[in-house]
C-alpha cells in the first residue's frame, strides 16, 4: 500500500507537469477542443440528412458514438507524449530522481483524463446546439460520462505501451490510427450493428466500443424505440464494458511499466 501511495503521489506531480505544458503549448488544448466540434457538425449535418436510424433520430443516436470515438482518439496523447519524452531524453531525467518507476505512466495517463473531460464538455455543448438532448436524470447522465472516461483511461494504457515501443510521436499517431479506425467504425457508433452484413455484424456486436456507445445511449436516454439488443454484450453494456476495462488494465499496466523500464534503459 505504501508503494501504491508513493506511485500515486509521484504520478500526481508528473500529471501536474503535463498540464502545465498547456500554458506553453496552447495549441494542444485548441486542437483537443476543435476536433470534437468538427466530428459533431460533420456527422450531424453532412451524414445526418442521409442516414436513418429506425426508432430514433440520427442526431440522438449519433452523439454517444462521437463521444466514444473522440475519447479514444484523445487517448493517443498518452502514447505521443511518452514517445516525445523518450526522444528528448526527459525520461532519463525522471529515472535519475527518487521517484516511483510507474509514476511517469500514472501521471501521463492521469493528465490525459483532463483532455478527455475537456473534449466531452465541448462535445456536450456542440451536441446540445445541433439538437441532442439528455433525457434521463442527473445521476444516469453522470454515470454515462464516467463510463466514457473509464474506458478512455483503459485505452490510454494501451497507447502508453505503444508509446514505449515505437521511436517517435509520429509513429504513435500512425500506429494508433490503424487500431482505432476499425475499432470505432466497425461498431454501433454511427449505424446500428444489427444492420451490418455477416462477419461485420458479429464483430460490431462484440466490439467493446459498441458496448460503451450502447451504455452511453442508455445513460443519456437516447435509445428511443430502438429494439432491445439480443446479444449479451449489448444487452448488458455496462457489465461488458467493465470486463474489458479490467482486462485491459490488468494486461497493459504491467506491460507498460516493464516496457518503460526497458525503453528508458536503452536511452542511456
């Protein structure tokens, strides 16, 4: 417990360092807030007039999917930030300090929660402008936002591992997009999964991204008169999401810490 407390305390210092960086590079926050607006406007006004979702309006259906996609994209800041620190030798400076070995990763993933919270806030405002509404109570809505943040936090640990594996931030971006695009588009983010053909339908139904989007729609009351999913993963989206979050954290936290120690050692 003492080691955990030290890791969290040191991680909080690293997270503060990452957030202070916003003052020096405000473009990070600007692009973090502009991307969600672009996605909401693009899909609501460009595709919204041509895509129909029987049982609800497309804008009601859309916003939860955009939420999920954006917070997953936001998790790439973790990998890119770690790769950037590696190339600049900052990780070696951290290693010379009397601090927990996991503090850099804890601080990096923790600070990125702030970026995702900012994105969610901007998307919420943009969604309200284009006609999206939260039709449940306060606690249900908070639960939906927390589900999004929890899943994004888990994905950030995958990106932390990627950031320790590759040689530059540019490679992190390219590698993460190869993973993120199929995961976010072969899902129920923008169309109903039961309308997809053959193997794509099965993949989308068991894709954890679909479960997160379904959980968010139910939390915000955006399911309308959509038919109840008959596959367990979507009929129990909260449980399925928590299972995936647990698996990702159990697997990638140790892998990321181990890779951090190895990668930092190679920079000496």
